[in-house]
């Protein structure tokens, strides 16, 4: 057997890839470096060791291909949410202040806080951006994992922040010890995404509770729980419990994932009233979410059957995909979300083109030069098509 075959087998099994993070030291990325630039191989530069392969077609799909690239919920929105949009569209001539106040009350009750702990935003992207602008308007540094979800990091760096990037551990968890050590007197915010995107991995929640509890007495901690509702209800505590105890933690939630409302744009943040108020002083609060989206969110929250269906079907299709990939010799990262990341042995742009030619839209990343596929979980029949395409393209 030749050396190259040995290496290919290792890569397919993920052995080299899984140890990829561990060889990367923590690093600091200054504010003068650009982002959204392409490297010499035409890849988007997210961090010194995280790159994304792109195809124009892959980012804005218009063709009838499988949309397995943006972690959308294939079952949503809830029929009740659709009905609420229809019913409330005629109210579109009024500013939706009353609806927003009511929505805050509903969300406050759900989270066990008072309404002044809630900020309503169009998706969680908005609160990620607002927090970045607010906390880094005078510079300072942001501590986070790498790879992680990039929105807050990009905007923080645009606002003038230095980014202290702490590689995930070998088991794809946040390295909480290293994040604590990296936090210094210039740190303005710590960002944690749990479960994490793009890895789908979960940092043990009890460890995270201890970390957030401790660190929030020094610096605010922002926890992005976009995929939280894909965990079994009651199985994992949210960081919201620390907010109830008065800690300076901000939790971001979205209706784009379990509620299947990515195009309707609705999200919210839970935090200390004082922190949310100071952020509000820098932005135009309210007005961001339409009456139709708020009413749809309200209807969707009450539709527990829809949420259970989305969670259960996601788990079935995810288990099928993980098992199929493993039986084909791949080593996917254990996923707690609506997507799966796994190492592949093909150049990313070629991989995307071949998958697109078969009508399957996915993402491709390079982590420390190891190529990965990130696939969103669609319906079962879509995942069967995905597995067939992977078999054709990669074997
Ligand atoms: C971890 C994470 N946070 C936030 C978002 C933003 O989602 P939205 O703005 O649609 O709420 C996403 C979207 O994929 C995400 O993966």
C-alpha cells in the first residue's frame, strides 16, 4: 500500500483532521487585518486556519437543488405561524409597538425573567451585530473559540476589536481553561456558541455554567444558543439560569432554526436590563421586526407539536446521516444541531461543483488545510439523496 493511500485512509477516517485543532496555538488577530478577503486559492478567509470554499451558486441558490447549505428547517414554518402572517398582514400600516411589548411579555414568561430582560431583534444576527458595535466601539479584545460562528467576530473587528481566538479542543469543545487565561483587562466580551457552528459539537453544559458564572463577574459573556432547541427538552440547562441569578450573561435565541422562520426574521436576546439598556442607547431598538413576523413567532411558540416534529425528524435524519457516513468510512463530528461536519479528501471547490452538478448544495470548509463538508439536515429523502451524491462524488 502506498504512502498516499495510507494518508487518504487516515484523512477519510478523520484521524488527521480530528487532531487538526490541537496543533493550532491560541492566537490573536489584530484589527488591521481584513476579513471577507479571499486567499490565493480563492477561499474566504475566516481566520488564519479557517477558510471557506465558495461557489456563487452555492451562496444564493435559485435552482431547484437540495438546500443543505444554510441550516434551514425543511418543515417550517408552523402552519399556525403562516396563518398568523396572513391574519396580521392587514395591520401592516401600524408601527408594531404594542405587539412588541406583548411579545416581550410572552418571551419573558417562557424564560423565567421579567420583560425588561428581553430584547427583540430580527433574527439573532442583529443582536450579534449590535453587541459587537456596542462592546467594541472603543476597541478592546474579544475572546472566542475558533472555529465558531463568525458574525460577532467580523463586526467586532470592523468596530476595532482585536480577536483572541482559542482553538477548540480535540473533542471539539470550547477550551474553557484557555479562554479564561486569554481574558485580560482589555477583554470587553467573551463569545461562546453552544452547540457550536460550524462543528455541531456541544461543550459540556455544566462546565460552561461554571465558566460563565465565574467569568461574568469580570466581563460580560455572550452565549449564542441558536441550536439549543435541537437538544432534548430538559436534557441540558441553558445559560439563561445565570441571567435569572443576576449574572452579566447575554443569551441569543433565534426563530430561524427549530421554528423554521429564517426568512421571516425573528430572534431575541435575554440579558440584564442594565446591559440591554446600554446596548439600546447605541441602536434604534424596536422597529426591526414586522408585525407579521412577531405574530408568526407567537403562534409558533404555542405550537409545541410543530417544534417536537421538527426536533424528532431532525434527529431521525441526522442519525441516519451519521450512521451512513460512518459506515462509508468517514468520521463525522458528533452533532447536536441541524447540521453535520465531516472531513473529506477532495479539494473543496471541486467538491462543491460536483455536488452542485448532482443538485446538492452544501458548504465546504478548510480547517488547518483539512477539507470538510458541512451538510444541513434536510428531510429523510433529501439525506438519502445526499448520501448517494457523496458516494458518487467522493469514492
Ligand atoms: C450559531 C448561529 N448564530 C446565529 C445565527 C443567525 O441566525 P439568524 O440571524 O437567522 O437568527 C446562525 C445562523 O445560521 C447561527 O448558526
